[in-house]
C-alpha cells in the first residue's frame, strides 16, 4: 500500500473510530442520566405523514409536560411535546410502536425534547451499545495500526 494512502486511510479510520467511541459514551451517559433523574410519563406514538419520517426506526412520540416543569431551572415549556426517543436504532420499527400505541418514557425536565424509552419498553439496548462501541474500537485500532505501519 502506498505511504500516502496508508496515512490518509489510517487517519480517517482512527478519527472515525475515536469520534464514534466518544459519541457512544456521550449517548449512553445521556440516556442513563435521563432514566435516573428524568420524569416518567406515557407517550403516544403518532402517525407520520412524511414518508421519510415513517421510515425512521424511532417513532415520533407525543406527551404532555406539566406546568411545574417551567419553574426555576426548568425550560419554561408546558403543554404538548413532540420528540423521538434517543438510543433507539433498530433497522425496522417494531410493531409495538404502531401509531396510537402508548409507550412508557422518561424525559429530562430541563429539556423535554430529550426522551428515552423506559427500561421495559426496549430490549437489547446494551447489545446495540456494545456493537457500536466495538465498531468504533475496531476502526480506531485499524487506523492506529495503519499509522504505526507507515511510521515504522
């Protein structure tokens, strides 16, 4: 492999792997924080008119936020919130998220748009997190290996 190609390939792989690992860690931290400190609620899955929205694996959810959320340190928003849950990345939307279905969620009272599904609503979240983290680690290792081969 040409030195320039190996260097660029190694940099791209290492950068991609590093950014993916940082993103995975930040997303897992955010979801855990919202589940621990968030406000539990029940949301309704909405039907989407947009063709691209219907293809999204994370359903569009609607839920009410009480006026108390707008108090000190809150966001000042009360009423209906539309949001998609974080950390939900299957290839296809499960049948239990059909329009009109009720879903248990937790939301961040400071930012009601930050929504995660309650622990019983989704399975295999840890598996998906591990797969994304493994992909990041493999890309980072491959990029570091290419850069080490060029340098050595």
